[in-house]
C-alpha cells in the first residue's frame, strides 16, 4: 500500500493548487485511493467533501478524518493514548481497503506547532513526507527533517514537482511508542488471554480493568468480595460486568488449590494445614489459578512488594528449562524507537552465567513483542580498552552467551554510547556488528540498570513499560506500588502477549 503525507506551507493559494494537482495525479495513477486527515476543521471537511465528488472517489466522508479540531483538543487533554490509537487504527483500516492514501497535514493543532506535529504524526503512521517548500525557510526545513527522519527520504516540492519522483518514496519504518502500543493492543485482541488481578481493593486496578474490558483486550479475573467490587465499580462509574470475580476466602477451588500447593511444596516441609491457609492469600490464589491453567497470566504488585509477587511464582510455576534465574526487562519508548533494558528489577549482582541467560531470554522476550534482537552487553569500557573485575565479568558473559546461544546477535563489553550511537560505535568498535545498532541493553548489575532506566525515563521523557518478568514458565508480572492506571493496562497487555507464546 502506497501513501504520502503532505505538509502544506503558509501560502494558501499556491498550496491549494499544488494539493489539487497532487490529488489529480494520485487519481490518475491509482484506481482506488482514499483521502485522510487526522484532525480536520470545518473548512477542511467541506473541501474534502468537494474533492470526493469532483474526483469520484468512493469513500465515506466520515472515514476521511479521525477528529474534528474541537474533539481532538479535548481527547488530547484527556487521553493522548486513545487519541493516537484511534488515528493509527483509522489509518490502518484505510490501508486495508485502498491502494493509495493521500494524507493531508494540518497547519496547527491548537497551540501546538503544525510542522513538528505533522512530522511526528507521519512517523507514527510511517508515511513518507512530501513538504510544500517555503524558500525563505528551506535550510531550516531540510535541517530539521534530516535530523528528525534520521536520513530517511522525503520530498520538498513546489508547483513544478515531478510526481514520478514522489512515487519512489518508500514507507518509513519507525517504531514509535504509540505505534508499538497499537501493535501490542492488536496482538492481544487476536488471541485474548485470561489475566488474573488479585488486588481488586485498589482503585487503579478497577479503573484499568474497565479500560481493558471496554476495549476487549483481555479476559479478566478479579480476586475479592464480589459485592464489594461491584459496589466500588458502581461508585466509580465503571463497567466490570465482563470480569469474573472469585473470592479466595470462600472459593470452591480452595480445596483443590490447597492440595496442589501441598503437593508442590511438601518436599520443602510445607504441611497441608499451611497450604490451606496460604490459598486464602490473594497472591498465592492468583498464582495457583495460573499454575492450574485456569488463568493464563497474573499481574500484581500495586499494593504488595515484589517479593510477595515473585515468591509464589518461583515456588509453583518455576523457571523455564535451561534458565536458572528470573530477570526483569523494560521496554523504553523513545520518540521514534523502542529499546529493551535488562535486568532492571530482580538480580542485584548477577554472575557471568546469569548475565548470559538474561541476554538470551531478553532476546526471546523482545522478539515476541516484535522487536529486532541486537544485544549489547554493557560495561564502563568498550572492547578491550578497559580492565577490571566488572569488565572481566561482562567479557566472560559474552563468551558464555556466544558458546551456549550461537544464534544470538550479541557483542560486548561496550559503553552505552558505543552501543547506541552509530558514529561512536564505529569509532570505538569498528569491527562490531552490534555497536551503534543495539536494541537490547544488558546491564552488568541491578544498580546500573535501575538507575539508567529511571534516568532515561525522567530526563528523556521516555515511556518505561515494565518490568516484565522473564524466565518463568508462565507469565507473572510485578507492578510498582506507584504505578499509574496506564502502567497497569500496559503490563496486563504485555502479560497476555507473553501467554500467547
């Protein structure tokens, strides 16, 4: 499917003529085209309506835009995730129906600058940019686009444009945060899994559940007293009718689960009476739902510690074959790419074998979420430039990983800038196939990993999705006690996708 994203200049009359000629050329070249504008004011809607009739384009007017300007500003202030989700979804629906999409940009979105907002949206949609040139600002435009698009092609045009040259523009391949989240949502919907949420006494859990159910992303089991949950939902204006509610205090499953827990832990000294008491604990009960295949995944930790979440999983679900430790991975959403950081959550001081295992399981996790898997083993030095105990540890981990997992694309030790930046990587490790192109970053210890992900999250305004616990046979994931409603939604979706593997 071909498309381009037209950004107009501030010169209305020539812009109108150029836009009309572009649309005319598109209609001549493609049998089945659509017009699309993410945000449309009243005048734009009227103009599009005329173009649909004039060029005999078979498209409903309502599908030519996602938001009116008034609705766009309201939605942006209330929920930017839904704003961009709807834009991507509407665009993808058009892609499935038409041979070419003519995307029109907007001048301004409220107080937001039109040019930068249009470039951002083109990258989210991965649609190549065609920009009507402003001669007086040409140098600034080129400089901005060269940096923002990181060398990807675009076209600056005037009234003498060559349409054949525009057709050579290829779709972009940015993995923006909004694109990544959209793809996760679509993947979750295709094979809906059952996720148990033990902490139904937390308002954030109930509000997240409402969002998940409303968008048909997963099936949910909430643990707690049914009358209390329904009353709280009513008071909060939430619809949780599609959630299954189980009370661990009086569930018909309690006897079965107590026996399961006893059989799994009796060799460790657990008595049947202790098991009967533990199954009343909501975290143990939720874990047993997963263990006994009555749920596909569990998400907990909004009001409990990481240890309380992980301990029952380690006792019952246990780690995958060949994996000796559980680790935590974060997906870091930058402006136009997604990186994976590990281990940011579990192991304070991993040994070389554990680092190698973390690299391997991180590659599997990243791949299951649609990311490329180029692994950098991080240190305070790159290549053979440094010495020391930490460098020796990473060197040994790289050696183990290459021997044990020969299919991995992995290199190290390397500094973060060497792993991330192409120019630096080429200079510091010219023979490396990973330097400057890493997508997965394995840190030597929990100190460096946790500090780095929080620093990137706060200073670069990056979205940190996670931690996702990896290495367990079935997904059990831990929330931060300071988590937001969106954090819970994201973690449940990621857990559901983990369960699809």
